[in-house]
C-alpha cells in the first residue's frame, strides 16, 4: 500500500495519510518502543511535529515524579462498614463509600 491515499468526496479531494508503526529508542532508558500508527495519527491530529523521545514507562515515571507522592486516607464506608481508601480528607458531614459500594450506587442511578 502506498504512503498517501486519495479519496474523492464530492468535488473536493481529501488526502488521507496512512501511518505505519515505527520502532524508536528511548533516550532515558535505551529500550526500544513502538510508535504505533494510531499514536502517529493522534500526534498529527493534535498538531505535534516531533516523534516521542521517551517510551511510555519513562514518560509516566517523569509525569508522576512531578506530581509527587499521592496521599491516601482511610475511612469507614457509610454503607457496608468496610474500609474505604480515599485520595481526599473525608469530612464528617458527608457519607464516604468504599469502591464496591460507590460503584453500586453509581450504577443504580
């Protein structure tokens, strides 16, 4: 298949670029990673001109390091009495739910 494909819609010509997976080397860890055709299409859609320089694992590690360590709070679920692990400081005037009860309440709405 060729690099560019031309479709005719009405009176206009619309060029559609066909992307192929590219293997790149991460500048941080030196491991090879695949820059997929879907990722390339996403980059083009967003107007990004450069290919990624780091693999996803290194990008995620860098992003999480900037955000800092996440603090968790433990509370008692208002519905089942079990342990609820929260990313926010619970207040006494609002109910708190564990993951299971929270999901059940959300799907019931």
